[in-house]
C-alpha cells in the first residue's frame, strides 16, 4: 500500500513537472521570435566608441522596439538581430532614465510584434517567463515566480544616483545580456521589460501598465519624457488596524530611503514615513505616485499626508524636473 502511494505521488510530480515544462516551452516558443539582440554605438568627443548591448522587444508592426534606457545610454544608432536571423538597422527614438525604458526604431521588420499585457493583473507567486536574446546566444529563457510587486530600487548609473520605481521582482534569473528582454505571463503576453541594472542574477522587470504605456507614448511622440522627481525609495505596506481607522485606507507607501538634497528631503520626508495621500489622492504603490509625477507636476506644490510614529503629518513637496542624470 505504501509503495502504491509513493508511485502515485511520483506520477503526480511527473505530471506537474510536465505541465510546468509545457507551459514554459509554449511561452518561450511564442515570445522568443519577438525579442532581438541589439547593439548600439556612438563615437564620443574623445574619439572613443561607446557601445551598448542587450535585448529589445518588438511591439509595433512598423519597427519600434522597447528596451532599457541603460542599454542605449550615450548611443544613437545600432542594429537588431532576431531569432530567425533577420536584421534591422536601428536608431534611438528616445530614452527615460527614471523608468529605465527606451524606444528604438528599425525599418520594415520581418517579424510580427509581441502582444503587450498588463502587469496590474500580476500576483505574487504567479509563474512568469523571462526571454532575452544576448549577443552571441540564440535566445535565453528562464522561468520563475513573481516574488514582489511595486518595488523601488536605487541604482548607480554613470556615477549618479537614481531610483527606478514600481519594479517587478522575480526569481527568474537574469544576466546583463537579458536587459531589455521580455517578461511574459503564461498567456505569452509581455508584462514587463527585464532589467539587470541592479546586478547580475537579480530578477527585476519594469512593468507594462498604464504609466509605462504613457511613458512609451511620450518617447514615440517627443523622444523624451518630462518627469517630476521626488527622490525617494519606497515599498507598499499594509496599514495597522488603528491606522486604517484613522486614515480610511488599507495600504500606504513606506519610505525606505530619501535621497539627500532631493525634493522629498527638502520637504522633510524621512525613512520610515508612510505616505498615505499625494495631491489628495490615496497612494498604495509606486505606480499610484508615479501617475502624479509627469510634466504638469514640475515645480508645483504637492500636498502629502504622511504617517510618522503613529501621528499623521501634512507636508508639502515641490518636485523638480527629472534630468537625464539626477543626483
């Protein structure tokens, strides 16, 4: 009887593994054709060549690809090579360092575009598949689960400190060559753009949602995104029962770090504070704050309701314009 139970358990494990494998293989087969290896370059004033390499995802039929800002930083032109061997000459359309997103363009692609999804539907524990196309490799696929949502991470780029907000964290392993590649759900929809900017092996992705679609749209139309900048690192947090009663909301945004000299610092915000509202609107994740920080917020007072040591404070921050290399 015991042996029969063990055999039944082994069969169940094999069937579950096969189902998992089939899902990953199906998504990889569907998504890989839309992901290209890209190399971008430019000649600096000192005559040296600046080269950026990574992956990119084709998202329109007329040849626009989305990738990471740090992949194309300091470059203007390059080329893309898809899994089928087809090649596109590329030019940089625009980049947004705050979101770590960039758009490049090539003429007459032979590959059909990927389907963009919505990261708002993701849940912690959900299966996701990361697809990259590092130069020299014919596609790179890893799978894992969503480990966290709404993360904000501080990073260094070209000697400057900045914060990438509203990041998806996954245990699908990444390497620098996968930067700009696709993070897909089990329906083969692109729900994130992978970024290895924080370090090799750390699985992070920029979500595809209403805010990033607005960023991509601005890059397509203007080549840049005018953004307001607060300068804080945050993470979503569930409020205590007493705070829920006092504030009337269940979630807030805990400040992990305030960048020195930033608008948040000048406003008196501090690590450990929980932001409840901004501009009179409840904030519960990084995206809900990001929605308020486009061009019309630059230089305008932003009222903040903050919990600090159980007491509610009212502070006012005046966002700066996000420059290409904010300090």
